C-alpha cells in the first residue's frame, strides 16, 4: 500500500471501454488509486516493473502476450504485486492455469463490481479470492490430483509466446522482430510446438490457442449492405 494508504492498482485489458469503466468505478473508492493501464500482456509486465502496483486486474485473452504468461512474468519480476484475473473464461483449466502462474484472485466479467472490490481487497491483504461458482471445482481438482490439460505442460514459456503470435497471424519475420530472435530460431520453435502438440498447420495451432484462452476469437465482420441499382428493383 502506498504512503497515502491507498491500494495502487494497474488495469490490464485490451478493450479501452473496459479499462475506462473500471477506472471510473475504482476511483470512487476511498482506499483505491488506479496508477496505470496496459493494453496487452507485454505492456502490463513493463508497467509493473516501472510502477510496482499493489494489485493488477488482469484480463486473460490479450494480444502480444496473454494473461497467463504476463501473470507468470509479473510474479517473478515483482513478487509483492498481487494479480486478480478478470475474464470471461470460467473453465476449470483456465482458473488452474492462472493459479499456477501466480494469480491470487479470479473474478468473471459477469460478476457485480462489488465482487471485484472484494477480490482486490482480499488479495492485497494477503489472501486469495475465487468466484464461488468456480472455487468448488478447482479445489476438487486439486484434491483429486488433477493435471493440466494435455499440451499445457509440454511447451516452454518461449514456445507458448511464439504459439500465441502464430495464432494472431504474425509471420515468422514479424515474430522474430517482436521477440528479437532470428527467423531460424522462430522456425525451430514452430517446428517443436507442432511436434509436441501433434498439430501440423497454423490453423490447428490457432484452434488450440483459442481453446486454451490464449487468444480471443475474432469478431465476425458484418457484410457490407448491398446497394440497389439506381433504377430500383
């Protein structure tokens, strides 16, 4: 907590309206101060290193670097920063993956704002918070010795990063530029990813990434309205 006694919060979500709405609501709370915003996971990591917030409210499916990878990097770079996932995903394997990465709270976007406040205050105080509807299955999974879905524990962090960029339509050249790697290194990562997951084309990799919440499904584009001929029907 800052010298002012307020919980310093960073917002990480690729939707501007979501960030603006959350900022507006959070800044009405006497014990919370929003100190920054990030549009993607990579930006969130950089902001955390620079600003050292108390709590990050993190979306999962963000471009360039998803919330799973960003959470893991933030947990390593700034152990004192707590992360609350705020997401549309409620599948058990998503929740467990975030917890393994280091998140301390998990709230669905359909939850009331009061629940998000409860989560932020709970994790800042050193506790954890899971939405009631998902806490039971997650705990049961741990007690039953459940394992990550096939593939999740096979890829290295760099391979998962390359997988996300491939799924977002980046070419090998663009991935090399983004990650500061050689094109040959990117090609080697892609080959290993396909071998490990037993998937042999980019479309299959994209479907896999979508199923794991690493990327968002593209929003269908409405076809342009047809124009009638000048002479009418």
